[in-house]
């Protein structure tokens, strides 16, 4: 069977496959892990695609069809031609096109394609490494390049016929023919598709993230130039593929199988070239060898899925190029890809925030649809004007095509009609109201009980078990110190529940394992007969922490059973048990509670005898083995951060590799517009894969020694997904950062303070050891955002009143205007910390001038105080809360008090992404000035009274529930529960009243 007949039958399956493949690739590529290792992925993709192409070529006919007769037209020839023709055909006949006539020229094209693919991968790698500096893509213009080439090489050379044999033709038919004859029709229709697509893309583009594109580094101008180079390379690569697919030798056209195989071998050769370069790099650069050889399972499966889809799509594209030409194939691919991307974006963002111009997007989509339909309509006219086998996709446009375009148009009409760009009220008004309501509900459940018996009953109802022995002493201790919180200690049970899956002997042994090896950075504290002692093998620099804990526990140790405790000396949390393991553990705790409920009457009211002998003594010689794995200064999100999430969660399945774009889907669950609405949900990383590159704990922790086994380790703070046991920090108990205003730095009434948001601190969140990790760390991002360094901070949203109607709408303003309108004093103190290599110099240059340290009590001069995570929790927040100033807090880490303090009622929460920073500050500071380059005057009254009420409410609440006495009460109850967990007869223990 002639090869062209076989390929003709493959045209429609290839068309459908190309459309479906493009849709899947467009939707997949934004969340693939492939760009974590761009060169690795490129080698795999090229090899997979090349292998698939060669495999397909084995099934193609090898009939030696070398004649031009019956061959196919092509819209983009390799040489200029000119001849008369009845109307504008998409291409000349093959007889008139000068193809390469020698194998030598084909070899040149082959080698050029291999080289171009290798260069393209390197360009892509550099762009992805610094994608936060990228600009709008130039890829949509690729079809226009081919359309312009077609005009220059073919259409402008044609002489147009002036006669028209159909005297009865209507005006519409005459106009249609006139357009078809025009040499500009192809360029015009393709340009219309590109114009509309570009309008839609720009109107619905994701806002820029706060990931830093450093002003002092060359990537601000280099990456956009590389993007343009990448587009040129893409055009050249497609031209080379076209040449190989249309290849001829001196005797005529090569058979289809050989043409396909030549492209496949070019892909494989490019993969081999990149692999060789990678091997050379591996030999030369010993620092990256572990990274090169480490292939995480998420990456492997993500790349495998992407490669299969890409290989399928490439196969379909090659068949389409062979059948309908380069121009039609690129127009179809570009239109499908952009319509998919903008439809997903518009569907997911049908809210006032982030601010999008749905009207412009609708206009752009309409223009693109019009141009797309016109392109194929003109193509069918060219088809009908010749009896030869042509390159047209449709000989007659099917009804399904018009129906699809009509559905797409009405889909966008619905999106445009239902989109909202204005809000009726300010979200913060509602958030403050809801926070106050929630806090009153919390008050109603924190101290329901009025006596010990009622407290025990409430405990049994709330937690499904009896209180531990010593609970009566705890109750007396709490009431004597006027504790506001008596009944609500849910966080304790959440932390301890998984340990019911371990036998008491296992818990005791694992405690010993942690304490016995000084390398673990764990402090051991022993309680014997009511006395507290500190293990001798503690790192001297952290001895103060252990002594502070001993002082704290000593307040109530006489009521505690004998036991040993392991305390994390590092800032970072350490225990991350996979979700698949920890969920069954929690279920075991639930089952044990059910069993305890059935045997309340025979509960033992005291801990077991002889507990001291059950705890293994610390040997004088250090134990060499450790259950911990060190990944300090390494990327930790997928190894330790997201493993606590469900397997189908975005944090486990998806990778937000484009750090330059704001992840709307990640922020939406905890947001109301640009403002953080749910502090608890914001701490859950499972729906926020973008946090992998937005915090030092995940980018490059300073000291991280972790485990995936459930070890009994007490930590001061932890991120979501970790299983450390929270306790009140010795830092706060010893008041290392103390609220202590004095005559030089008084804490004046709120109205008399400086109307500025203030922060001073060090770059201590993580270690940036020369790979630019600092650009994603929260502290550095907020500093960069607040100072608009060399106009390099991205534009940010503000919610501003409209001129009429009393409504508000979002404006995206350049940071230069925001820093002029609003007051922020946020700077790095003294010198750059925790850095190595060029990152020290780069940060010092970026954040200059660095300011000298100031007295901690100087904070009370300002109305608004910014609080940010360090390597662990921030030790400043409690004194901030105790002051008359209003704290703004952005944090990944959660502490023991997290369920006691209510966001928007006691402090102002900020999303770690920083996108709502200026909008939130504007609500409280107010605005009075000009925006949009001075063309629009804006005025918004400050909400001073609301700010003062929240500041005062936080101060009063801190005096009730965050005192040193409250730390003791929380810790006392925690250690009673822990004493029961480590008792061999724990299922029998309880209090009977």
C-alpha cells in the first residue's frame, strides 16, 4: 500500500491525539517534578520520544516511494518559489520546491538538530533555575514566524488571478475569494490567533510571587534574553525536524519510515550527548555527585508519566507535520495549549482576587477563536481549488469543529458574565468579626467545669478516657494559679495519641537512644522521687535550655512519676512519621480509649511501682549509633515535610516548580481575597506544595537531624506533618526576650506610637550555602518586599475603594508606589548570617544598608510589629503580644499556645507568601496619595480603633493564658499524660472521683 495512503489514514487519529496530548501536557507541566532535575528529565524525555519515534518507524511502510507524483504539499518550503496560481494555495507543488538533494546536506541538518536540542536544554535549565526572573513567554509567536516565512517565501511571489468565472456569486462569496487570494490572509489569521491568545494569557497571568529576583544579580536581564533565545531555538528545531521529515535524496523523496527514524535517531543522539556532558560534569564537580545520583521516587514517577505523554504528543505532531505542514501543526498546538491554560486559570480564579481582567481575556479568546476558524476556513478553500493532494487539515470543515468552537465561546461568555471584580465590604471587617465570635466560643469551652468532679467528667466526655493519676494535683495547681484554661488541652492529646501504638518499654528505650548519643543534639532530663536532674552529656552552648526546663519542671515534679525525657536542643523539628504509618497509630489510640471506657470502675489511681529501674541509665561512654538522619543544608520538603500528608494530597503529588508565580490554588483554602482568613489551615502544608521553596526549614535547614520513626522527642515548635511533642519553650519561660519597657523605651498608648510596621533581625531562617536558597526564605522575602530594592520587588495587590457605589476593588500596584504610600521599617541587623560562598556577598549587596542592632525595648515605639520565623519559632511573639503594639505574624511553625490565641482577635496573621502584606497594612495605616503614576488619587481612612482594640485584646488575653504560670500548668498536664503513656499498666490507670 502506498505510504501516503497509510499516512493519510493516520491524519485524523494524529489530529485528535495532538489535541488531547497538548491538553494533558499543558495541564501537567505546571506541576511536574521534572524541572527539579532539568537535564536528567531532558535526557529521559529525548530518549523516550526518540525511542517511540524509531519504534513507530518500524511499523511504517518501506515501499521506496521516491516519486514526487501524488506527494504532499507543504506550507513552508525550504527555498523561495514563485509561480502563477488561481488563488492562495498553502504551498506550491513539490516539483517546484528545491529540497536538499544530497545525503551530505541531510547529515548537516541531522547534526544541527542534535546540537540545537542540546543547546535548548541548557537554555531551559538556566531559565528554570532562575524562573522568578522570567517574563511573558515568547513561545506563542512560533506559528506567526512560520506564517511570515510562508508569506515571504511563497505568497508574495505569486501572481494573483483577476478573472472570476462565477458571475452569480454573492458579495459574501466574492469577499471570501478575495480574502483567500490575498497573500496576507494566512499571516492575518495566524496573527489574530496569536494576538487573541496573548491578550488572554496576559489578562489571566498568575501574579508574581515574592520569591526574590535579586537586583544585584544578572538574571533580571539574562533570563528574559534566554527566553527569547529559547523561542528562536524552538523555531530552528522545528525547521530541522521538518527538513528531515520531508527529506529527499537525489532519486526523490525518502520513504516515510526512514524520515521518521532519522528524527528519532536525532533525539537519541541529543540524549546521548547530554548524558556524556553529564558524566563529564559528574567527574569534574564532586560536590554535586550525590545530587546527580539521587532520584526521588516522586521525581521518577512524575517524569515517567510526563515522558509518556510527551512522546505520544511528539509522535502525533510529526504525523501532522508530514500531513498538514508545520504552520497548521503549530497553529493547532499553540491554540490548544493557550486555550487550555487560560481556561484552567479562569475557572480556578473566578474571584476578585487575584485581580484578573476577565473582560480582556474574553475579548482575547474571542479573537483567537475567530482567527482559528478563519484560518481553517481559508484552508478548505485552498483545498477545493486544486485537485491535488494538499496539506489542508479539512477538505470540508465538519460540524463538530464549529460546535467545539461554539462551546468554547459560550464557556467563556459564562465566565465573563459571572466574574466579579468588586467586593461589597472589606474582608478584614468580616475576619475581625468572625474572630471575635470564635474567641467567645472558645471561652465557653475552656473552663466549663466548676470543680474537680465536673472537670473529670468533662475530661472523660471530651477525650474518651479517664484522666491520668495525679490529675487532682494538677487541678489544684491550675486553680490556685487562676488558670483560665481548664478543660481544653486538645493539642496535648493530638501530639501523644500516636505513641499508644508503641509499648511503654519501646518508648523508654527510644528515649534512651535519643539521650545517649550527644551527636543527636538532645537533652536528657530525669525525674526521680520528685527531683529533676539534667543529663551530663549536653552540648555546653545549650546548657541554659536544659537548666531552664529543669527549673520549669521542678515547680511540679513532686507529683510526677519517675521518668526520663528527651528534649530537642535544635530549633528545627525532627520527627516526621509518614502518613501511612501515623494514621493507623492514631486509630490504635482511639481503640484503646474505647476499651478504657468499658473499665472505668476498676481503674488504678497511682502509677506503677519501680518505675525508676525501668529507665536505662546513660552510659559514660557515648553510644555511637543514632536513629537520626542528618540532612542539614539540604532540601527537606519531600523527604521530611510532606511525608506526613495523605498520598493524594497536592504536597505529595504536585511540584510547584515555577517559584516566580503565585500559587493561587495553594493559598485559596485559607484566604479571603488577599487576606489570610484561617490561621489553622494556613499551617497545613498538605495543600500547599509551593511552600517547598518559601521557607528555610524546607530549602536548607541549619541543623536538621530527623527520623521517620516515631521517637519521643519534645520540641519547642513544629511544622505541620511533624510528630514532635510540643512543650512551652525555655526561651519564653526564662524571658530571654522580655517585655520590659523603661523610661528610655516606654510602651506608650497605641495612638501615640509611630505609625510604622517595624522589624529587626538576622538572616537566620536557614543556610544559604552558595546556591541562592536565600531568595526563597521568608525573612529575606519580606525584607525585599518591604524595601523595593532597586524596583525589583514584584507588584502587589491593594484593596481600594471605588469612585462610586461604596464598593472596593483590587489594584495591582508597583512596589515603588507602595513604599511611598505606606510606612515600613524592616531591615537586617548588623551582618548576613548563615551563608557561604557568594550568597553572603549577594545578600549584603541586596539588603544594604544593614542597620546596627537596637535595644529590644525599642520595639514599643511602633504601632505595628512584624514577627517572622527564624530557624524555628520566633521567641519575640509573646512579648509582642504583651505590649500595646499590634503584632503582624507570618509563620510556618506552631507552638503549644496555638489553639489559645485567635488570629484577627489577638494578632494580625499574614500568609507566608507575603502577598497580603501591603493590603493588610493599608487597612490599618490608611492611604492618602496618588497611584497609577500619579494619575489616580486614592484615599482610605485608617482603621486605628480596630487596630488598637486587637492590640489591647491580645495584651489582656496574654496576661490571662500565656503567663509563666500557664506554661507550668500546660507542661504539668502534658507530663502527667506522658507518665501514663510510659507506664506498663497504662491501660489500667485513671482517676476515680
